[in-house]
């Protein structure tokens, strides 16, 4: 395959995926026959009411959950064909996760949290140091490398989480309501920072949100309704 062709391949391809959860006697179609491509450089927001299926979709894309039907492709690889070990490798190397609740390790410093995934990879110490210091600078945390989570604001903690997600140079960063726990000013600056990473470094983002400001910043708005894609628009 030529490079030109390879470049046109989506980073994520969802082909007719569905996920049904059992709630007591009721079946909930959290994701209902969704097909979607995410391409290199996308800065896309999944929007939709509570319960519409945004988190379920992100979990399926990130290989944290498995669809009942259809397939999820990352980098042209069907996740269903991978062994547990290979799937773990794809999650570790190709996908960055950012959660609403930051999920930092409380006893570790900003530096150690950001370095965490690199510690699991076979990377030389000097390179690791250089990369971690650079991403902490890129997310605006220069000088705060030795702070622990309880010594940082919510916005600063989320910046550490974003640093941790991008330090491995993933194909895509999946962020589930990354600004839900911070005030609107902090949400704005987090969004501007993520938009700059997208613009300047070409990092691909897919995030879910209820936040109008986040939607305004997105370059692509994907509306989710009752487990289906109701609308998908690039600005
Ligand atoms: N593990 C689960 N077990 C049972 N039902 C679930 C599970 N996860 C999600 N659901 C159901 O699937 C539907 C979609 O949930 P999901 O969390 O994906 O929505 P969401 O769009 O992320 O909502 P919110 O905006 O509130 O975060 C909901 O009806 C929810 O109750
Ligand atoms: Mg959700």
C-alpha cells in the first residue's frame, strides 16, 4: 500500500457496532448500529443528552468494552482479532485516555504520573525524561513537575492527565467529559490547550461533552441520540 493511501485510512473505523446492556429485565441499546470514521487531525466532540451512549461509544473505541455486533478498527486492525496481550498493547501504545475524574495516582508527582505509561515501555531514561518534561511544558505545567495531585487544582490535574495521555504519542486521545469537573474558565483554558496540541502537533482528539464552550471549539460535532449518530458535521 502506498503512503498516500495509508494516510487516507481512518485512525478509528466503527462498522455497524451495537452494545446492549441488561438492566434487570430491561435491555438498553446503549449503542445501536453505529458506523463512524475518525481521521487523522480530527478534533471531534460527541454530544448528546445524558444516557445517549457517549461513554459507551468511547469505551468500545478504546477497547475497554467489546461490542455485541459490528467491528472496531484502530489503525486498520480489527480489535476483535487481537489476543488479550495484543489488545493491551494497542491500548497502551495507540490510545490515550482522559477521564472526567482525572484518575491520577495520588502518591505520585505530576512527573511520575505523566511518565507512568512510559515506565511500562522500554524507553531509555534520558529520552523518557526529555519527553515527559516536554509534554508537561506543552500542557502548561512547567515548574510543577514535583507536585502531587492533592497539591494541584482540578484544571492542573486534568493537564497532568492529558500529558499522561499524549506522552506515548498515541494515534488518538479519547476524553470522556474532560471538563466536567472544572469551572468554566478552567474548562476554556483546558480546551484551548487541547486545541493547540491538535493544531500544532496534529494530535487527534475525540471527546464527549455537555459543555457548550467545548462544542464551540470542536472542529467536528457528532450528535449522539438513543445510541445512534443523529448528526455529524465538520465546521
Ligand atoms: N455497564 C452498564 N450496565 C447497564 N447499563 C449501562 C451500562 N453502561 C451504560 N448503560 C446504559 O446505557 C445507556 C448509555 O449510557 P452512557 O453512559 O453511554 O451514556 P452517556 O451518553 O455517556 O451519558 P452521560 O452524558 O450521562 O455520561 C444508558 O441508558 C445507561 O444507563
Ligand atoms: Mg458518559
